[in-house]
C-alpha cells in the first residue's frame, strides 16, 4: 500500500455518508489489515475449502457482511492488485450480496470502476446501477500530502453518492 495513500480517509467519509443516507451500519475494512498472500491457497476458491487461517478469517468476515461498498483508487485505468487479490481469495462468500463501487482519481476512476464491476459480476455480486466516481483535483494530486478532506474535495459528488446508497438500501430489501 502506498505510504501517502488517502484511501482510508475517503472510505471513512463514504461510510459516514452511508450511515447518514441509510441509517445503516458500515464497517470500513482496510485491506492493509488483511494481509492475504497472492494465490497461496492450494485449491480454487469456488471449492470453499481453505487451508490457511488468514483465508478462513477473511471468509468469515466477508460471509457475515450483508452488502459491500468498494472504495478504490484508479491506478493506470485499473484498480489496485490488493483489491483484486482480496476478491479472488473467495468465491461463494460474495454471491448474491448487493454491492456498490466508489472510485476516485484524477478523472473519477470510471475505467477502474468498469473493470471492478466486471469482476464483481463474475463473483455474482448484485451490483447497483449507480457508480460514483470522485474526481481528485489536480492540485491535490500534485501536492500528494497523504491528507484529504473528502467532504470538501468531493462535495460536488455528494448527490450521486447518496443516490448510490439509496439503491444499495433497496438491494438489502
């Protein structure tokens, strides 16, 4: 994970917006806290038999969640490898659960969101229609301080984010 990453600050703000928009409980999972080695399970995830405790713990965490909000930066028009790895570690635990994507970057992360949506659909997540792309200002990107005020930086995107959470709530029934 990048040393000056702003992902956690943005994810916490997105969760706060979600709580306000839905009265739901949102837990932020930082993949930095879930070290999942690349392809270290001998069997395929669809089999659901995990040899390593870190995978079994990840499985329990994901299986217990009723829905997902993926908050991801766009890097070179894609999403980060740790997110792909976290998704690929499991299979059945994702299926049928509603999910939404919030991407961010200099252009809002639309290409990243498209790729992530395809993978999520392959895992049989119930993706909502609205994807929120948060555009970082050129000034913020160039400063690269590791600090951000998401509420100020992304104020123009608040309506789209609330719409996405409304759709997610409908998916939860």
